[in-house]
């Protein structure tokens, strides 16, 4: 069984468990941990994650942060300096604020209620850079 197949199997089991209404937001966060080399395979199979979620009678919405970093850097006035010295881009930057705003916006969508999964993809490119 491949890493992605195991991930799908584990996700299927987890998404079918009963969700209690009294859980805090922090208790509702799941991380799909997989080898970086599997990123494309996982993303290609996102429709299967969605199907499993819908079968479990939960909503599904996505946030794709893949383009966030290149768009941020393209618009940054010190982009040349950042490319020469990436360590100049520190935690707490506008990049993190923008990423958080995109996730918050997705969580605020009409279709994203307390019984929904909000799948965030494209984080690898942010973490690789930072």
C-alpha cells in the first residue's frame, strides 16, 4: 500500500468518526503528514478526499495556497534582496497574515459550517521557503 493510499485509508476512518459539537477549534484541526515527494500524488487525489468527506456526510471546501508565495514575492518591493538572502523574510510577515486571511475567509464561507472539512493545500511551498 502506497503512502497516499494509507493516508486516504486513515482519513476515511477519521472523517467517519462522530464529531462532537463541544470540541474546541484546536481539537478540530487535522494534519495530513506525508513525505514531501508525495505532494503531487496527494494533490492529484484530493477529489478522493472530498468524496470520502461527502460520503461521511460532511461538507468540503478547499483553500489552495500554492500561488501565495510567488504572488507575494512578485509584488514585494524588496524581492531581489529576499532572493539573495531568504532569511530576511521572517515569521510574522505579511505572507503569514495573507495565508491566515485566506484560510479564515474559507472558513467563513456559507458552505463551510461546523460539520465541514476545510482542506488547505499548498503549504509545502511556504514551509520550504521559510
